[in-house]
């Protein structure tokens, strides 16, 4: 039987703060709740005569509710999880009919997963044509970069349309990683006072990538893999899973879901308890954020094998075999500001195209000074922090003005927090 989540772990799967607040108001509205193995269910009385039917499959997690909400999970699924976290969902012999049907369907789909087809052998001629196409596109990119520098950044068109046009050319050249960097730059410079600094830094990074791609035969293997990854060469799941696994006690430090053109991406940050090694799991879902990957919730530690994508500073991984059930953790390894900066420096030294790196900073106090946010440690050292207003004020509220441990990504300019650890509990932001 899966151990109940904490309130912070329930908050980590909420689509927004308003949904979580609405879920908390549902206490006392539940009836016929129950749990069996990884399934939760219950009836929640709303304004109508017929109660809503909410179901949660904890092995996903996955959610289903009879309400018309487009949020995922809806407030009823969140409310059911909150009921469970407080011990108000009893263990049952078997689920109610509506829950049994849906849980059985999910089990059936999992059992009917097609047997993987025999691996197709890559055609060397096709790979060579792609490499030539990428190389040609990168030459055009470098000429465009040179033109921007010669003309001066003051006269550069940094509009979304202009940068998206160059990005589209990189897509045609089968360099989607470069295209993504250009489109991210378009969003970053919008309204930024220091846009020349941002643009120049990105142009330098892209020029370095072009040069490295032209000299890939001279690069060590891991750095060559990094160049290919940043350009956007595909890496098959099968080839990653064939690489040696790293078995560790992986602590789930944070999780975040983003959406672009109806493609939902779930990013999960893991930290190895013994090695201090970071890993990122990426899961994708089109149309709705219904992720099938079995990833433990934030605040749990799992003994698992991770297979890392190749690279000089390997970070992205795929989850392999797990050994036993996930359990909550209550302590974090220490990590001060100086150590966080050192870890980032080591990562960028290995892979100069990295834009950020996960870090943990312990015993820091969120501070709001003259319109800017900082994380300040006991010595007075501080890191600039950024994020949406709701997230930052939530962080300050959780801390209560006292030191906490913050997990986030550092990009040499600011830290963007994705979770906070206090009183033995991780809360996703």
C-alpha cells in the first residue's frame, strides 16, 4: 500500500495555486472514499444534486473526475489527495464500480503495451545527409551572427518575428536545438533592460557551437555528444537504455509542468543522496498533462537505476528499474552558496553551452529589497532570485522570514527556485 503523501507533495501536482486553494475548501464534502493498492476514489458533493466522481491512480499519477474542469488535476482530484494525506481515506476491500472500471482500463492498457519492434539499423547515408544539411544551416547561422555584430546590436531586429524567422531556417536545416535557443532568446529579451547583454551572450554561445560542430572530429567523445545534443541531433530511447545504469537513492526534489502549443512537458529534478549527482527526467504529453511515466512524487526517495543521455555534463536521464517502494525523506545534504556556484562552474567548464544547472542552497532567507528578490545566507552572501510573483511570495511565506533550504536552477544571473525544504518537508513551488 502506497504511503500517504504530505500536503507539500499534493501541492507539487497542483496546476496552480487557485486550484489548490479550492481543493482545500472541499474538506467535509466527501463521501464513500476509499483506497486499494494504488487507487483512490471518492464522491464530492458540489452545487448539483449528483456528486462528482474523483479517481486517482497513484502509480502514474493519473486522474479522472466527472466534473467539467479543464484543469488537470482538477480541484476534486486534489481534494481527494488532501483527504488521503490527512488519513481520511480508508483502505477498502475493493473499489466502487466507477473507480474499478477506470482503474481496470488503465491496467489493461499497461498490459497491452506493444512489444518493442526490432531496432532499425541506422542508414549511414541518411545520417551523412543530415550532418551535411546541419553543417550548411550552421554556416548560414554564423554568417547571420557576423552580420549582427558588424551592424551593431543597436540596429539589430530583436523582434519575435525576426528571430523566429532565423529559427525556422534552423528547423529546415534539422538543427532544432539551435532553433529552440533562438526562440527562447526572443522571449527573454522582450522588455529586458539588459537585452544587449543577453543577445551578445547568446550570439557568442551559438558561434562557439558552430565552430565546435565544424571541429567535432577533434573533440573528446563526451564533448562531441554535448555538441550534438545542443544542435538537436536525435538520440533514441533504446540507445540510452543500453548505456550503463547509475543506481542510487534518488531524492525527488522538484517537479514542474509547462505547456507550449498543447505539448505538456513535465520536468522532474532528482538528487542522488550518496553522490550528490543531479538528474532530470522529462516526460511529454500532447493535448492534456496526462503523464504515464511512473515517477515518485516530490519529497520521496527511490532506489532506482537511471540511464543518462551522453554528454560532457550529463543531466537528462531516463528512469530504469526501481528497487523497492519510494519512501519520504526528511533530510537534505548541506549546500551553501559557495558550493552551488562551484558546482555550476564545474558543469559549464565541461559543457560551455549549458544555460543553467540545479543547485541546493541551505540556510538561506528569502529577502525582497527595492523590488528585487535575494536568497541571503548567515554570512550575508546573497544570490539574486527570480520567478513569477506568486512563487516568490509563496517562498517568503513558507520561510516566515527564517532560513530554509531552496532547490532551484542557477544560470549565472539568478536562481529560479522549484522547491523549498523546511521542517523535514519539501514543497514544490
